[in-house]
C-alpha cells in the first residue's frame, strides 16, 4: 500500500504526538495514528497495536467507518506479525466486513490476502485458499497484473504446502507469465526460485536447476543480497542431489562469503550446515560433523528451532553411519524433543522410525518396538490430518471450480444477451441516424426559409430605402436647382448688372446652393462607403483641440447671422484616429447645433482630456428630441420632429455618418435631451498614451 503524505512526515513517536496536538480535528488525528501504526506493524507490532487502538477509539466516537476498518485491520496485521494468528483472524475478519460495507474492493482484496496468511500459518489451508480466491477475483477484475501475480504466488505456496505440486506449479507459472508481461524482474526472479523449489520436490533436479540459475541471475542483477543468498543455498542443495559436489561446494562457499559480508548469522549457519552435508555426501564425516556442530551452535544462538531440528537429525545420521551409536542416539533424542516442541509430527515419526532401527541393531527389541509403534501412530495421525486437510482443500477447489463454471455460464449468457442487445442497438442507431438525417434536412430547410425570409426583408428594406433616397434627393435637389435657376434669372436681368450689390448677393446664393448640393452628394457617398466597408480610417495622433477650434471659427459667421452665442472651452487633447473623419464629426455636430438653435439662442462646445479619455460635448438651446426621435436618431434618411431655424437644408444622414465614424475610431457617441430644453451630444475617444493632459 502506498504511504500517505502524513505517513512520510511521521519520522518518530515524538513527531507523531506533535502532529496530533496541531491536528485541526479528530479525523486528521485518526489518519495520523493509522499512518504511524502502518509504519510499525511489521517491526514493532505491539507499538503499532497501541496507536491503532487509539485510532479505533476516536473513529468509533465519530462513527468514522473507514477509520474503524483501517485501525481494526492494522491491529489484526500486527497480531499476525506477533504470531497471534487466532486473534489476527478475528480482527481482520471484522475489517473485511467493514470494507465490504464500504464497497472498497481494493481493501477487501488486501484484507482477504492477509486473512489467508493467518489461516496458512495455522495450517487451515482450505480457509486460506477460499480467501485467496476472493482476492484473486477482485485483482483480476481490477486489471492489476502485479497484484494478481502476487495472489497466484500465494495460492501456489498454499498448494505446495499440502503437496498439491501440480496445482502449485500451475499458479506459479501464471504468476511468472504476468510478471514477465509487466517487466517485473524482481517478481520474475522470486517466482522462478519458487518454481525451482517445486521441481526439486518433484525430483526433477535438472529443471529445478534451470529455474534456480535463472533466478540467481536476475536477483544478482537486482542487487537483492538476502534473496541471492537463499538462491545460492538452494543451488547447493540441487547440485548435491545431482551428485555434482564440486559445483555444490562452489555455490555454498560463495553463499558463506556473502553471508559474512552481509553479517547474517542465519545464512552463515545455513551455508556452513549445507557445506557439512556436501562433505557427508563425499564420505568425509569428520569434516561434515565439524561444520554441522558449528551450524548447530549458530542456529541455537538465534533460536532457529526448525533449523536446529534439521541439523540435530543430520548429526545423528552421521554418527549412525560412523557406527557411533551412543552419540547417534543422544542426538536423535535431542532431535525428537525439538520435533515435539515445534509440532513437526512427520519429522518426529521419521526420527522415531530411525531410532527403532538403531535399537533393533543393538538388540533392544522391546524399546525398538515402542519407538516403532510411536512412529506408526505419528504417521497415522499425520495421514489423518493430511487427509482431512486434503478433503477440505478439495471441497474448496470444487467450490471454486463450480463458481468459476457458474460465472462462465453466466458470462456466456451475458455474451448472448449482449450480442442481441448490440444487434438491437445497431438497428436503433440506424433508425436514429435516419431520423437525425431527416431532422437535419428539416433544419436545413427551415434555415434556408429563414435566410430567404431575411433576404426578402432586406430587399424590402433596401427598396424602401431606395424610395426614401429618391424622394429625399428629388426633393432636395429640386429645391436647390430651383434656387439656382432663380438666382440665374436674377443675374440675367439688366438691372442686376448695373447694381453690384445685387450681383454679389445672387452669386453668393448660387455658391451657397452648390455647396449644399455638394454636401448632399458627399453624404450619400460617405454612407455608401461606410456600409460597404470601403472607407479607410487612418490611425495617427489627432490634435483634437486644433480641429475643434477651426470648426468653431468656420461657423462663427453663420452663428452671428442668427445672433447665436457660441461659447467654447477647448483644452489640448490628443487621441489616435483619422483627423479628416474627426473634422467631419465635429462639423456635423456644430453645424446641427447652430442649424436647430433659434435666433438669439446659445451653443456650447467643450473639449477636454481627463485621464485616459478625450471628451467632446456639443449642446444647444434648440427644441430638443422626443422619445420617438431618440429611437431613430442615428439611422439613415430620418426626418425628425425638429426643423432648421434659418431655412438650412438637412439630408438626414449626418448623425448616422458621425456614429459610424466614431465607432470606427474606437469611440462612442450618445445624446442627452429633454423635449423643449435643447440637446447635448457627447463623443468620447481613448486618449493617446503619450499625451500629457492638464491636471
């Protein structure tokens, strides 16, 4: 399981207590205690149990189900590490049920695997296999090949322990295949070693040698020193069975050297003992006994009871071979006592049988018979236990196989149902596709109809606009042409030629009318250019104050003719835009203000730069605009309620053009007006960044 962030931070018990004091709530404290307990559950199980117990109490106080499950599982695992297998089973089963209620299948698999380990230690191989099958199903469903291989290895170890070597080999090979698929070299090495041990038990020593040599190569490459030592010892045993004592001695000497470098008393003792076995095989009993005595002393010092039993048995057999009967019997006695203590029933039976044979050679028939009967009784007990275990295992196997068959039948039925459903879905999809295509065609038709309607409306609008344009142009040009004709007729009159003032007045009138005609034509051209996007806008610094002052000066005479006061406040201001187009905008606003202001009225023009804005304000004391006027204000060819006060002409295009030009230069224009109280037009542009506005 991966370490949590808090687990990595808890370096000591003191650090844990400090973190617990600073924790914001009890849920965090539970996680901290659980993390620390996980760190200690293998090496310091009692301390791990203490922390997990605190986490369990806090979790129960807050009905924190996940915390209860985790703490209970850790307590069970720590009890397993402390060899309290019955208690471990009880705790882990509680955790397993809690994880099932939570629906946490990953933790269910983990708990099932740990539970199987406890049952394995108690020799309840049937229960172990049952829980391992649960874990295997979950791991296979999750698609985690590494964890699936691990469960296969545990199942294989269980079958190996009860002598079902064919099944053990089957699961080891499955694990090996998965590990090779994902490139788990360490897993491959360990599994190859296990496969070698199965072939060793089967007596296929050449095959055992092949897998074990492969395991040694991978483990050496991985730098796994302790696993390498175990593999070297296994090779020594295999070479001994193959009667290749020189090779056996080479591997075992290498193992002894590495064991000394590693400082492992167990592996030193194991290598020394196996070297003794090689010498015994060669017939060099004194050297063999010397090595075995050394190994016995080391194993006793580290309390390795099962290994002490093996060495005592080997020494007894050496002395028996050497006809040192009394010494042989003394070591047999010690070995039998250790076998009873460690409940190694089959080994005890074998030792009793050997002692019986020795006593029979000595002529102690009564005692020999007693040992023989003891051996027979022990073998009968072992057979009964093995039979019971085998029956239980076979029942579990049949149950697992039956469930697998039922799952396969269920899977096949689901496949048939899925195929039928897929066929139905294909037909439904085809029908939906046809409906979708029909809907798409309908949508396309609707879109085309809308586009046609919009085009028709646009054509109608253009037709109305054309009619309005013809009406305006006809009306305005008619009046202008009539005015020119009238002035021309005056000029033809003989009296006019003799009166210079009348002549000058007529010429001035003709010029004024032609200017108005030119203005009308320019306005029409500007509107066309703006709508078709053919107008070009320059982007240069505009000295706005200079343009505004020139426009005011231009219209001053006209204002004076109407006795209109023009009040101006013009401050230096600059923005990026088109000077010519800005001049058109100002011209339009100022001329309109004078045009619609009555005689004796007032026009105000303000220009200022404040912060990042340049603002132009043009106000008048004319009739103002109605709400209806405001809706049509900036559209083309609109005749509003107000009329020029001095007979001036109006095309109805000026404000529409001004608005378009303002927006093209990133500005905005708007109106504030109340009917009868005049109008105020505002125009704003972003100020030029290098300009220095007044403060």
